């Protein structure tokens, strides 16, 4: 190729390459804060949920080694903040954490201690962030509606409730045959989170004759989760933030959905970092 043809080719290519480069810069857009939601079972067996996993002793040496390995793997996300399922009005959270940071507090089996406190200390964080808020869960109204309305509603409710113990048994089996990290990886698969939400959505079918106890229950559940998300938003004050959210797995769907629906946030998932 002679010089003139090479020069002509370069002249033609330069605008194209320049346009592509501008397009890539525009598509990347402004920096966004990252959020990773870690859905958990309750390691300390609080038995506060409708259906509860009965975990073995998380303070036993075998489980402690597994938890330490999982916490080490979470460092790949490089969280700058850790948010936990503790009331925003609870001052004891960071009092305990400061004691632990100073070597004056012994961790309990609770996931906030075992995962949150451990990881925060190893990363040098000065505090954790409580974002929880409670709300009514009007399940009795659904039960009453199912009993009085017939048309298969009571049978539907029973079939729905049967799924709870099955889900607990599945997690218990994972725990029996694997590590704590294995269980958390399984629980945070996208399909597992979707199936949990599908079970909740069954309650939308409990409505008739101007009564909406099922949808009202879902409204209350979503209302609680969007308030939790509002508390999460309050701790994100920089696009450089990378927030790990440690929460009961039942909340994972809505917290992830709320992140996905926020233009200035990026959702990361456990599988992106822990394999």
C-alpha cells in the first residue's frame, strides 16, 4: 500500500474510532455506588421468623473455620460499609463492635457478629450501619379469610405454608452436608431468591368480595422492605461506596430489586465474588 492510500485509510478510520471511544465513555456514565445483599439464615437460632432453620453450634471449631474462610472470601467485594439487620435506634450495635475491635468482646453465634463484626474488623472499619425497621405482618387476617371464604382458599393456604418447612429442610440438608459458605452461596443464587419471592406472591390470591388480606399482607411486607431500603440509601453518600448488606434471606429479593431500580446504584451478587 502506498503512502497516499495509508493516509486516506487513517483519515477514514479516525472519525470512526473517535466516535466509538466517545460512545464507550458515554455508556460507562458516572460512577455508581455498589451494593451486595448477603441473604442469610439466622446462625444463632433466634426463632423469630415464621419458619426457622435449626443450625448446629456455629461456635464449634469446625464451623468457626468455615465462617472464617467465608469472611476471607467476602473481602473480594472490598466493602467500604457494612449494613446489618439491627434497628436504626439500637445504640448497642457499635458499642459492642468497638469493644470487639478493642479485643474486649467475645463474638456470639449471631451472623452480625460472626460475619459483620469479623469482616469489619479485618478491613479496619470503625463502625457498622444498622438499617432495620419492624412492621406488622398481618398473617392472621389471611388465615381468617381462607377459613370463611372456601373455594379452595384454605387448601391453597395449607399448600403454601407447607413450602416453608420444605425450604427450611433444604437449608438444613445443605448445612448438614456442606460448609457455612456452601449454604450461603446456595441461598443467594438468583433462582433461590426468585423462588422465595414466588412463595410470597401466592398471598396475592387471597382476595375476594372487596376484601384484600393477602395483598394487604404483601403491602405491609413491601412497606417494611422499602423503609429498610430507605435507611440503606441514607448511608450511601458517595459513588465510591461499596456496601455489604447482611440480612435475613427473606428480604433479599426486595432489597436487590430496589437496588436494580435505582439509576445511581449497581447491584453485585455473591456469586460475582465467592465461588
